[in-house]
């Protein structure tokens, strides 16, 4: 296994420019203590776009396992959320004001493929052995629990040095196990219980931290581990993280903290049952759009909830318009509708077969939405 170490970064020059994006001439000379002791130049952006966004070292270092998430997760929604959700968890331990972000550099593709295998297939396999089991028996006795591992690195600048100060690990766990009773036969589903997912997720988390502690430079690094419950293959909303733990320097995970997050599709029977008031508002918005414009295929909304409180509502409107004037008129109508909605964080995306046509964004504290029409 090839290891890529972050090591200690020594800054020869600190950026002093603030309030603007750094140019290529504003760069920080860095000595990276790798096996090759190579020296390279990097840039620390002086502008932080938002208090929830981490600054990154430039040039951007891609993950050592880049691209593996595409083949390991079956839902495009989970592919995005498994990383974004881990960023939110990390903010609890590594403040964006203090820490810099870097994609994971320790777990490369070879390592992850080994760890994600069954124990009878690879020496380091974290999934149970399926020796002698039929497809149905695998589903009942030894389903695949973990399908992907996300690594994020957090660095801290102290005086004239930047060093690795924390690691976050996201474990993507199956909620449904898919299998064949016979080769090339029909695909069957086996739903995993929450107890199964949580018990095996925590067991795997302890083993992952144990292995990380044995890697060079990670023995005393704080490690955050989150458990992500994937949604089913056909779902149009992502799964979520449901618990996380922080392993202090030299320690393993122990005190797990519950996470109450949920993505809900609107309008559905589920949204009507769980969030009736917001469901009614959404259906009214949908009806108002239909009253004046009929050249659309559907209007759907995705609500992100934390602790049962709406954090953001994203509405997607696919359209079949044929002229710029029509898009402008439609967007103006939407702006009026969005303005009159109850106070909430809302984003409306208007798309056609040609791509994005318009974007409307309104924060709960805003009186009017920000509107942008994309021109060709």
C-alpha cells in the first residue's frame, strides 16, 4: 500500500491580502516533510466565502481514493450527501475559522478496496465472510454492511507552520442489501434494521480507528467518525448521518452523539404526514405556478430537516419553454410567489433540457429573493 503523508508544512511567507481572491503571485512557500522531502508552493486563500465553508490549500490536493465513491454508492444523491454531511459534522470539532480543509490523503484506492471487501476475499475486509452461503443466506446472515469510506483532513496553522490536526471519517452503510438467488437472476432486497446498521457500523468504526492509529503520524490525531445510512437505490433524496463520535488523541471512538437529520420529498404522502403545514404551503405554491404556466413536467421539493426543524427547502422546476422572454416572465412570476412564502431558507432551480435557466434564493431573514437568469 502506498501511503501519502501530510506531515508538517512550514510556511515561509504568509498571505496578508484580505478581502480579495489571491493571485498566482501571492503564494506561500511550503516545505512538506514527505518521504521525498520535496518543496512546493501553495496558496492559502485569504477570503472565506462563508462561515460554514473551509478554506483549502492551493493547488488543490485530490483525495488519494478519488473517484471510488462513484462505483461504491448506487445513488447520486448519497454520493453528494456522504461528503457534505461529514463536512457539517466536522464543524462541531474543527471550526472553519481555525482549520483548513484538505481531501483525505491517507486512505488510497488500494486500501479502501481491501477494507470494503468481505473478510474471506481480502485480509483487511471489514464485511462478513460469505463462505458457503447462498444469495439468500448472505442477505439473512452476512449482508454487506459498509460500502464506502470518506476521509477528510483538517489542518491548522500555528505561527509559521501548518500541520494535520484532525481527520474525519464517514462510513457509508447499507440500509438495503441487494442479492440474486441465482446467478443472473432477479434482484431481491433485504432491508436491514436500524439496530443492525448501528451495531455493525460502530463495530467497524472501532476497527477503522484502530487501523488509522497504526499509520505514520496518526497515533495522536483526533479522529471524528460519522455513520451514514444510505437510502435505497430508487430514492430521489439522500440518506443521512445518524450518529458520530470523536476519538481523542491516542484514543478510540466511545461516546456516540445522535444526529437527527432527514431529507423529505414534497409533495408526498410522507411529507403530508410528517410536515403537514409545510406540505400545504408547497402544494399551494405548486398550484400557483400551474395556474399561469403549464409548460413544465413536474415541480418537486426537497426539504432538509435537522432536529425536526426545516433548514432549507430546495424546489426544482423542469420547464419546456422556447424563448428568453418566456423564461424571464416565468422567473418574475416565481419571484413574486417566493417573496410571499413564509420565512424559510429556500432555493428554486429552474432547468430545461439545455441546462440551468434561472435561480432564485431567499434566506429566512430576507424580504425578497435573489434572482439570477442564466443567459446563453
